[in-house]
C-alpha cells in the first residue's frame, strides 16, 4: 500500500512537470464532501414542538426516508426521516435532457429526523464533476434547475436494509386531528412512534419468509366464511406489496380502526408494538384495510385461526432476533415522555408530575 502510494505521487509529480497545469489538476478532482457537524440551519422533523398543522403535511416513503428537492433556485433541501444516523450520502442531479446523473457532493452523515438546505455551487460557476459511471465532465454554470431531478444514494448498511424493502408504502398522517368520535389528536410523539411501527410492518411483509408463511398458513377465511383459495391469498399478499399509501391516526374508545388505506391504533397499542404477542390489533386493522370484515378471520380469530396468528411467530422471531429496523423501544423511549406545551400529554406514559397513566411492560 505504502509502496503503491509512493509510485502514484511520483507519477503525479512527473505529470506536473511535463503537462499543462490544467490537465494535471483534472486527475485530482474529488467530489466535495460536506461535514454534517459543520452545517448551520439544521432543524428537527417531528419534534415535540412541531405544530400539528405541519406534522400532518409529513409524508414518508418508508423504504426511502431521505427526501431531497430543489429549494428556491440555488439550494437543495434534504429531509431525513430515519430514526438512526446514516452515513455516506451521495447527492446526484439529473439535468433536463441529459442521460446520466451527475454526482454533486457527498455528505459524511445525517442524524435522525432533521432537515437542512445545501447551496448548489453549479448555479455560481462551471464545475468539473463525475457522472454516475465515473466519467469526468465539465458542467456549465446552471441558470435554471427547475426541471432538474435531485436524488440521493445512501451507502449505509442500515439504509440499504430499508431500501431493500419490497413494499413501497408512503406513510401519511390524518389531516383531521381533533378529539372527536373515536379519534384522538396525534402529537409528534405518536407520529414518530407510528413511523417506527409502520417501518417494521413494511419490513415484515417485505420478507420472502413472511409471504411463504402467509401462503402456507391454512384456515384463513373470506367475508362469507369460506376458505381463502391459493389465488385469493396471492391477491391479498399482492395488495400488501403494491399498495402505495398508508394513512394513520390515533384512536380512542376502540383499539383500532382500519379500511381503505387507513390503519390506525390506540395509544396503548402503539406503545406496545415492540412486545411479542402484541400484533393482534395492528394486523386486524390491516385486515380491514385489505377489505375484510369481522366475519373473516383476517380480523378476529375463529377456530383459533387468524391473520394475526399466522403472523405471530414471524413477528416474534423478528423481535427475538432483533431483525426489525427498529426493535428497541428505548430508541425513541416514547412511553417515558410527555408533551406539556399544548396542555397535551402522552396518555399511556408519564404524566407531567412523573406519575404513570398505565403501566406498560416491555418484554424482550
Ligand atoms: Zn375490526
């Protein structure tokens, strides 16, 4: 290694002596690296202080939770909805009418749930940059990026696991947030915990072993009580795998609500999704979203058979093996927090005076 480095520097020196200075510089063009710790203007996403009006505009693709978009004319805005720090982020641009993406810069790391802007130097001057396939090009100064497409590639083991999920679900929060009927207002703690719960759910159903387990489980019934055929089960699973949107909220009076794209649970369910054998409500509501009513055991069990019982051993294994993207309740520690800024608080966890509302037991 040391030997080859010596050779490289020797060759480079020769180049510097014999060739024009500009050409020698081309051999050492390196992609700009942004050090996250030096950035200013970094803001939190889904923080406790985030207003409900802003919270309900959040929209998160669970398998690709780092968003990037043009902001104004000279900057890009990044929004990271992962709950773990990610590393090695490469930012690309594809200009209108061009074939290949061009690497603009790299970011060393991004912490969980943050947003920030980065200036684009290509709007100020011509630049030498690499295309995705490694070709060095000279990019002219850009005057209009409105049709440019920005994207990111994250070379991080955790992020790659999210990226590898088959399920394309985009998670949204109900626009209407009021204490009315069976609905409670969500606060940002619920939104963060929902993000964890649905990421894990998408991860579960993205696994080949889950599909195999579902197909092999016998005794699942349709709304008319007849057994689901192989074809029907395949169609149900295809629905899980191809659905674009999942909407969630927070319910009261009942344990959960589901139907259409809506899958919502009560706070006590949301606080306990890290527990083994605690999948019943969530999977029941997913069953509703998949078009099944209470006469089908895709919701409630009948004759000890149910959708959630088919999933139970698989979910328990995810928890035991710590295979879920987010398996540890201590990461968010939602249950041990409360919100007092709006007079609101976490109904399941601690009261403002430190007392508990309801004891929740976590088992590992
Ligand atoms: Zn139900």
